[in-house]
């Protein structure tokens, strides 16, 4: 039988791959195919053959004999022994046993995810349009539909049946309970409050509505383990999967890890078979880019939706590189073996540096032009052939990399360079489509294209970090250093070109510049961009022309500029802001929304005089917001503070708000870990009983009230950011209610009496 449709999901069972399709006529089709990929080993011949005998005896793999494959670093052929994997579902755990038993062997193509390997070998990817031939539940042929491609931008997705699952309760080892459970699907909302009806009711709803995916907020960490715990306790045969479920151990502990200066937490995983379970809180791609962004990453990486959703965005870009290496016959090492080259102290001083940052000229500036290099670091890798195997190759000696004099191979095109080129091109096309959708007023299309281009942006950002990542299979610190060296050189060239054309640079930050020129004409920008592109061989784009832009100083030292702290308004009235309060994740929504609301009002100001004239109106609006806090009219959910735990809750010993809230979570047996978010409300910032100063969000009741002074302090801090260019600052320390006697109230602090420069508007020019 032949059908057409979309490849929905696939997972390994034994030596078979189980595939689920959504056909054009709406059928959910399950098919199986035998899948036994190859892995390779290299080492002393007697040890290789002994390992082959051991694997054949255990029925883990079958020896296929000696063969040749290409070495990634040199491109030369290498003699390796091929094994056919007979049990792909459990092979990755078996590999560790054989590696321990035969330590002299090097392994290749051996530890990849089974579904990932299937995508590489069969040239398939999630949600691809395909033609399927099958018989008696077995897949006979699977062919991609004509015109379909991972690099297609206008691809279609199947008509999903989507369900949202929410639950409230307590997840404790001995006292797990579910107070309510709600499922929303196909326009229906089903709610169960009776504990005896929750699991049976949920099962009936799943059988009746048969959703393709279950969306949760915290499902991996809370709801799924709670449902399985209750099902086990009551001996109810709960079946959330469409397919036969795997043996599951109910786990509540994930892992905390350190990345880019932050402690992060990865919850335990609860994927389903034949049906997706996607947890927004446990998915970077889903929480940042939505379903459209997740679709994009899954298609490009060839990794099934549930797995890629729970991995870092770097896993996606790494998989694209692995795919290219696989198709070109390179051996993919199990563990990285390429060490960092020896360097002298002088070489380290020259090479071990990042990008250039020119400190901004603090103040209020008008008619500022921002030029951004388009995906600068990925573009450098692509255009200058920077890849781990091309930097300091054995065949060339040209010293092409500026400042560090590294060599770039002239005989090979780098794997990383070639893998990035189509991603860059696809993002450029998505941005073009997004611009077109904005011009035509198509909000749905705009959201789709924006989510997809943003997902690709994150992949391109991560590709640079992975070059220097110590465990990256195709990582090498010299390649990472080469990209940084190129970026420094190109930014300096850009500055020189701008100054040659009569522009003054206010600020430059790694890959973009802010420039001004008195009385410039818009027609001058295009020749400037062309000149910068010619000088750097990198594309540069006009981010926009600001009516006004404020570069802010440090709060601790007003004389010290902060490169990533600014806000401004473009000519079209849109705003751009970095490093200010509405960008932070640990402030109440009310405070962030208030700052953003007033910033958008200020965006109407055409110049510095109008901006200053708007300050009294802003002060009146701020007073209204503060009054709402004094009268407790602001909903408590808008005053929730969410902070990430830098350590386990039981390790907090101080008396700050976060420490008190952390100890409350221990008393409430919430089971939080380092890296997870802690949500609380400040209820009384000066209560002698410190335990009553904050209250966890989960413990809030109808008697809970927020402390107006603490929240007004946060509000004023945010508003002072906007008032700073106007020469006015509100008192953040001495906060009194509106009904306090006039003699006790302190007036707003002006720039002349505070620690702010007296005339920012005048000093900016």
C-alpha cells in the first residue's frame, strides 16, 4: 500500500526502528523497519578481533570485517574494523562495557543516538513530506517527496491534534497527591477534581481525542512523575503513549550543571512513544522560539522532536556537522582526541583574547546609525574557511589569520565552514520573508518567520562556542582563537572605513557599530556599507537609524560606561533596549511591563527637547503606579519574583529574600535543585521575623499581601533608568506613602543634587 504524508516520529526498539506517520487522509500510521547500522573500531588487530568475538557472543554486534574510512583531521584513509549493531536500543550502554574491557581500541560512529543515525543513513528528518510503501505493518520504502528538503523555507506541517495538560498537587515520596487536573484539546476543556476520577478520566480523554502531543509547563519535573506515581500506587493501567510504553522508572531528580557562568538544571525526561510530550520549562527551543522554532531545529538536525526539545541548541548545530561528516565518509570519533597545540607565553597573550569592545560615549545622542555584521562569527568561519581541520594544517604555511599568524588550509574546504553556509543563507531568507510579512501586515506569517530565523540565530551563536568546547568532536581551540582574531581585525577595519567617510563612532561591540555624522543624508549609508563589506569581506547590514539613543553609565560609578546597557527609539517608533530592567528575568512582571510601557511612550519623542518635556508626564504616571501598589490593587501574580537557584535550597544560610524563600521550599518539601527557578513574593521587607518577609508563590493564599515599599523600590530603580537622560532621579531608599505628612516626604532628586552629570543632553555632543 502506498500513502503520502509527514514523518511524525521515530524511535528505536531492539534492532528495529518504529516510525509514526500522519497521512494526508488523517491516519496515524505505525510502521517498523529493521535497522542495524555500522560502527567502527581501530587498534591492535588481535584486540579488535577479540572484541568482535565478545560482541558476537553477547549478540550486541556482528563483525563485518576490515574496511577503510576517511580520517577527519587529515582526510587520509584509515583501516578500521566494521561492526553491525544488532541491538541499537541498548548499544550505547553496551559500548561503555567494551571500551572498559578493550581500552586500546578507538571507536568511531559508535555512540550516536540511534534515531540520529537513522536520519543520517536513511536521509530522513522529522516532519518531512514523504511517500511511504508498506505492507502488514512493515515499512517497505520511504522516499522524500519531490521538492521537499531540510533547507526549504516554505515547508508545511501536519494538522496536529494538540492538548495542553495542567495539574496542581504535591509531589512527595510518601504523600504525592493531585488536587486538580485539566486537559484542553480540540476546543474542549476537561477538568477533574475528584482524585478517584482523575486517572480514569484522563485515560478516557486520551483514548477519545487521541492528541498527537501533550504540552505541559513543568511536566518533566512534576506532572508526569506525579501521574506515574499515582498510577503505580492505585494500580491503574495509565497509558499516555500511543505505542507500547518502555519500562519506566519514576524519577524526580534531574541534574544541575554549570554553563556560561550560570547554574542550570535539566529535569528528568518523560518522552512518550507515538505521541509527543513537550515540556516548555524543560526545553530551550520551545520556550524561546515556540513550536515553529522547534520544528526548524528538529528538521535541520535530523533528531526527533522530543529529544531535540530537551537538548541544548548546540546539539542541533553539532548534529548538522555530524550529518555532513557522515555523508562524506569521515570517521566520527567517540571521544575527542585532538589536544591543544603547545604555545609560548607570548603566543598565548596574542591568541587568547575575545572580540573588541569600544566603550560607549555615555549620554543622549540623536540620529545614530547602527550597522551590524550579519552573523559575523559564522560568516568568518564560512568565508575565511575557519574549521578545526583547516587551522594550522600540515600542508600549508601561509599565516593568514591576522594578529596570531595561524595558517588556514588552501587545499581543503572546512567541514564546519560548509555546514554553516546553508544555515546562514536560510536565515537571511527567513529575515527577508519576515520583513515582507511585516510590510503586508500578516502577523501570523511574521511570527512564523521570526521564530524560525531566531532558532537559526541561536544555532549560529552556538557554533562559535562549540569550536572551543573541550568535548566537541570537531572542536579545536586554535579555530576558536582564529575566529576571534578575525573579528577583532574586521571591527578595526570597519572603524577605519567609517572614519574615512566622515563618521564618528560612538560605540562598537564585537560585531556592530553605532556611528553619528552631523547632517548626514540617508543616501550616504549604502556606499558606507559597501565600503565596509569590501574592506572586511563580510556582509554588514543597516540595523536602523535611531531618532535618539541613550548609552547608560554604571550604577556604582557614573563615570564608567557599560557597553551592554542602552535604550533608544528608531525612526519608525520601535524601540531597542539592552541591559535594562525589562530585559531581566528576576523582576516582577509589573515592574518590567511598567518600564516597557513608558519606554514606548518616550519613543514618540522626536528629539532631546521633547524627551525632556515628557519627564513631568512620566513622573505623574509613575505616581499612579506607586499608588496602585500602596492600595494593593496590583495582582499578586504580577509581583512574583523568579530567581534561579545557584545552589541547592538547603545550602542557603543568609537572610536575603532568596535565602528565606529557598528555606521555605525545603520546609514545603518542594524538592528543588540548583539551577531551578524559585518564585516568591516580598510580603514584608522589614518584619523582625525574617521568615515572614517573603512567601513562596505556591504558599500564597487569600490573606497574602505584597510589601508596597519593596516593590516600589524595584519600580523606581527601573524608572530611574528612563529618567536618567532627563536629568531626574527618584529616591530609591526613602519611600513614604502618599498620605505621609509633607514634611516627612523627600522630593525627587535632580541631576544637580544627585550623583548624575548635570547636563547629559549638552555633554553628548
